[in-house]
C-alpha cells in the first residue's frame, strides 16, 4: 500500500527506549516526519525509521509520551501547537484506553525493571552484594578440589525483596545470565513464566534435556563473541517474546538432536561468570519423575558437579522448601554428604534492599508521614518501586487508584486468602507487623511465614538447622494489618493468640507487653476519624494526644475537654484522664495538642539515651525499649509542632503484670526524662507516663488514678502519670466485655502441653519433672 507523508515537525528531543536496542535512541534538534502504512504509524528521524502501533499516549504542554508496540517514546517539541499536531495525528484512530486491571499489571511489570538503588546507609546495592557472594562461592568451589556437591546455592527471601531483579542486574556487571522462571501456568505474577518451563518441569527424559540445556548455552558463549546484554536479549525466555523464544528453543533442540548418553557437558572457557538462574524453583520439587522416587531438582542437582570453571547456579525460592533444596547433611540421600565428605553452600538470604527508596526530604511535617506514597519509601523494595514507577510515568498510571496497591499489600500479607479463611500463621503475621515478631516455635512455621506472610529471614545456618525471622518496621504492612485486624475482629485475633500460646506454638514471652501493645494500638485505631483519613489508607492519620487518651480511657462526659475548649474539662470526675493530667502538669494543653501517628512498635538498636525520636515519627513507629531500659517499656513520640520536627515530646509507658499488687502512691520519672531520654526529646513541653498494671487488682475492682511524686520539686510540673490496675472496659471503655475477658484470659494463660482428660497422667509426670 502507498506510504503517505503526512507532515513533519521540529523536535527539541526525541528519545526511544526499546528492548530492540542496546541503549535508548536519542536525537536532538532533528526533523521528525510522520508516516503511516496500513495500520502502522511510522516515525522517520535522522535517516532512521520506527514502525509501531500506539497503545496509549499522554501529552503535557510541549511533551508527548507514547507507549507503543516497540517501547516508550518521549518527544519534546518547540511549542504546544506542534505538540497538538503530533498528538492529534497519533490519536486519529481511536486508542482504546486500557482498563485499570491491565494498567496495574503493566505497572507491576514496569516496576520490576526499575534499577535497584544503592542502600544509602550501607553504600552498596543488591547487585554488588550478590556479585561478591557469587564470586566468593565460585572461588571456593574451584579451590575445594570438588569437596562441594556442586556450584549452586539457594537465593531465598520473602516476596518483594528484589531477588529476581538482583540476579538480572548481574548482566550490568558483565555476567552472562540464563534466567528461567518456573512459576505455574495459572499464575499472573511477575516475572512471567519462561517459554522453557514446560520442558524443564516434564516428568520424563529430563536428564537429557537438562544436560542439553546447560551445554547449549556454554557452547554458544565459547564459540561466539557477544556481550552479556546481547546474550540475554537473544535468549530471553520470557514467554510471548516470539523471536528470542524461537532462538532459545532452537539452540537447545540442536543439542537434543545430537544427544547420546555418552555426552559430556562442555567445559566453559569464558572469563566472565556464567550464571544459571531458576526462579520459583520450588516447582522443581513438585515434579516426581515417572518410576523414580525422586524429583526434578534432585535429577538436575546430579548434573551440577559437571559444571566447571566460572559457572554458578542460583535457585530462587521463598524458604518454604529450603530443607529440600539444601538438606542437612544427616538427611541427604547422598552417603558422601551424610559422612560429611562433601559440602553444600549456605543460602544467600540477606540483600541490602531495605529502605532503598527512602528520601526523608519528602517528609517535612508530621502530616507528610501519613501519605501513602511516603509510607511506601520504607521497608522492602517492592513498595517503593511501585510508587516510583507510577510517579515517573508521565501520567500513564494516573488511572490506577492507589487503593489497588493498598489491597495488594494486605493480600500479600495473608497469601491472597479470603479474610474469612485466615489461619494461625496469618494471624501471627498480622500481629507481628504491628507488635514486633511473635515467633512460632516450629521451624516449618517460621519458613512458611517467610514464604507466605512477608516475614523477613534474618539468620540462616542450614548446617546447624538454625533459622531466625523478623518483621522489621514496615508502615505499609502495619496499616494493612490494622485493616485486617478490624475485618477479622479483635476478639478473634486474641482468640488465635491464646490458642497459639496454649498449644505451645509460641512462647509465653512478654505477655504483659503484648497485651499493652494491643490495647494501645486498638485505642489508636479507634481514635482516628475515618472520614478524614487520606485514601487509600483506612486507619492511619495524625491524632492529638488528648483524642488518643480519650479513646484509651474514655470521656468523663460528652462535653469533656477537647481541642475547641483548650482541654478545659468542667467535670469533677476524678477518673477523667484529662482532669488527671490537668492536675499534674503545668502546660497540659500544649501536651494534649501534640500530634501522634504511630501504627506499630519497633525495637531500637540502643537504649533510649542513644536513640532519636524523629526517625520513629517519620515512619509512624513507637519504640518498645530494649531489655533493662531504666523505668519504661515503651515510648510513643509526640510531635509538638505541626510544621516541623523541631519539638518532640513523648508518651512513656511502663507495664507490669503482677497479680494483687499494692496501689502505687508515689512515683517520679523526672530524672529519667531529663537524663536518660533521647537527645531530641524536648522535656520542657512536659511528658506523660502511663503506668499499666495489667494483673488482677488487689481489691478485685479495676481502677484508674493519678500518681504524685513523693517530694514535689520545680521539675515535677513537667510530668503527669496515669496509673491503672486491671484489664476492664471500666478502665478502657473501647474494650467490649468479650474482648476484655479474652485479654484477661491471655494474661493468665500458660502453655498446655496436654489438654484432654486422658492426658492427666502425662500432665502430672511433666509437672513432677519440670516444676518444683
């Protein structure tokens, strides 16, 4: 068909970013001709021709962004008229706007390609770290005279940590990377299933296929001068990349056609490391070969010892199957490993991908801390890459409501289950993101929570069967957990916690602290005015200290002190929390107007005297103090100025779980506040201490009161203490009777190894051995 020359414009910049080219095609100050043939749009610039179909386009002032069949184009024109001219031509045929679901899939795919940032605290990125670990293992393998089973290890960590991206980034370091994703066909996750996954997961004749798979790539690199990037593009296994899919299939088939049982895998001669990556590798464990009591991973592993010189294999997983990938020596089917004549490499699990998108200059006030895009800067790389991709898309993803990303966060936390189907491990994950990790005793449960519930593995020693998990500070997941706790029901959450304790799934640990954190967090959730919370958040917003305390302890009457009357409560009720504070502290209204934003607790690295409050404020956290911290258990930062972080006070909490204690009459925390608190703690604003005695009251009736210092001093005017005994809706009115009863039951619960009447003999024997 005839080619029509429609027009041309003068450009200031034309940039095409496409997988078809090694680097972006850039032209400055060139004429851009528009042409079309059949249904294809064609740009001609500086002698080059680009044919494409338009998928979507966005223009702003004199800039056009085009997402098309060959990649992304950005064009800057001399004026808005020229911009309209090109935009109108591109839009002449109506472009079907993608729906929100497909846009979300595109965003997730595009965010995967965002370069991993360097961890500013450590001055290293995941690519550099992974490169260092792999080169060390390659050297050990080559120097060990084959004492290792093979040149392989498992790279494993929870979802969203950037495992796959770290592997692919090795290409930029000159590594040859053969990447194969083995996720299930039905999965819509990313990276997508590789075109060779079907053959690798076959249950017959896989040994021959695996030998040809390794040999084909080794032989190609030995015989061809090619860059690591060109090699990856040529043999990209991502499904639906028709040209590279055909090339990679032809490469392996050419080996299969010549295969015989006497074949040896070619020795690799390359100077750059060759890395074979199998993502979603647990799929290999699920395929049982016909007539053989083994699986595809064990078959592949037999070949790995044949890989020589500068080659390494990485199996990417999320820990649920770690023991099957890297069995303890006593359980391995190989007698040589059982006799400890051979070794396996320990897994790689720590990647420096925490807080890598953090830019605290974006958080200038406490109100900035409760914006969804700022919450996403903290924690694993997943959240930050989503927001960065959306923000830098020139409007492409404006149609995506951030509530979709919020939903993805809470779905990931419970492994995409329906909320009514959550189990004990899901509940422990939900609580751990807010209270700090509640670690199961079972190793398999810990590994499951890494694989399914976003727990972070912080220490692994496969040789000694050691495994430690954590839920570090991640405000996005804490907010998602607040939503899930409300949907599931607070009573049901505590029921699950009680069941875990009595079933010995978790340790008794710090029961008093756990109860106190639950009470404080639920009160905070209920204090928030949901109508004012910024979308997509549902429970996180700034609240005043006064509003929080009235949620925690209740109002003495409808017209109790509030912001509008400067916290002047006219009630004579001695149990009114506002009255208790007014009686003790000089600048009570300043403190009660202070702003709080905590939605989870974290443990500081150091004692409070060496810990700053501002970082916790910025990530919406409260501190659970280190063991042996003098006088207090928790610190909740309070921002005294809504325009900056120059003035910070705190609520301090001390928790006891003594039954039948004597009433505390005198106490002072002034010395601690003035000498042992954080350097950025502004003691001149006054501070509040909540003394929570959660055991059974001595007179069997819970109560709330004030506590005065034994000797009054000038500094006493800066502190207020609220003392409570017991757990009851009389003290904490937001607790309904059922929830209060369950918390009391939890406070008194012990592990019950033997639960039924038939176990009475076992109980007595156990008690005689373990207790005296």
